[in-house]
């Protein structure tokens, strides 16, 4: 299993912190919004509600159609993944080549 902390680039101006995991048959992205810490019971409740939604995915590795190297500002280690349902995710990783190789080796 391979795992690292990443940024999910949801849009040009929104990036969500998360983690990317590569298991035997699945690629899993966990990404959650972060909120401003508010005090008290209401703040804790609102924080939990906002952060409980996972904006990631769990894809079978064999359903990944394309893997390309993208760019985001000055960063060029963006893993752009598209599955067979034409869903695309852009994920900023530390080393594109390592992830590309690892995913392709699991697809074989």
C-alpha cells in the first residue's frame, strides 16, 4: 500500500487537503473542507458537519482511463486522473513520476 498527503485541486481557486492511497485494486482519495475553528458546542457541531463530507473517490485501478501530468501555478506535479465515466480529478502530489509508475504497475 502506498499513501501520502496531497492537495485535491477542486477548482482553480479551491484546494482541499487530503490523502491519496493506492491499494492492490483501488486508488482512494480522501479530501475534506477545513473550517475556521469556532468556539462552543455550536462551533464544534458546525465544524463536524462541514468536515464530514468526503470530496474524494474510491476507484478501481482498472477503471482509470488516463493519467496525465498537469500544472497548477508554478507546481508541475499535478496528477490528472480520468476514469471510464469521464470523471476527472486533479491532485497535487510530491512526485508525479512515482505515483504514475505505481498506478500503472497496478493496472497491469
